[in-house]
């Protein structure tokens, strides 16, 4: 089951929930204040090491692997 990230409309608490895909867009109950929370886009970075042991982003990472002509499309 996937993990989704939510933010509470009432207290702005950010939290994660493991939910089925069919319920991913439904509002979630905030664990802090029990207010309604909406799903937000989760961002993450994957780092590995190259042959010299230096940290290297996976798949080019960030804008290095982007094929867009504008950062407006990915909000980086």
C-alpha cells in the first residue's frame, strides 16, 4: 500500500498515511487536531555514490535530469 503525505487545513501539521490508491485523494483526519487534511505532493531525493565514493544524485537528480524548458513546470 502506498504512503501519501497530507497537510492539515486547521493546524498545518504535515503527516504521512498508508492508504489504498482509491482513497488517496480523500481528505484525511489530522492526528494532532482531528481537522481535515488534504494530500500534498511529496518530494524526495535519491543519492548514491559514484566509483570514487562521491555522492551522486540518482537519474541526474533535480534539474540536471529535467527535459523541460522552464522550471515553472516542476516548481524547483
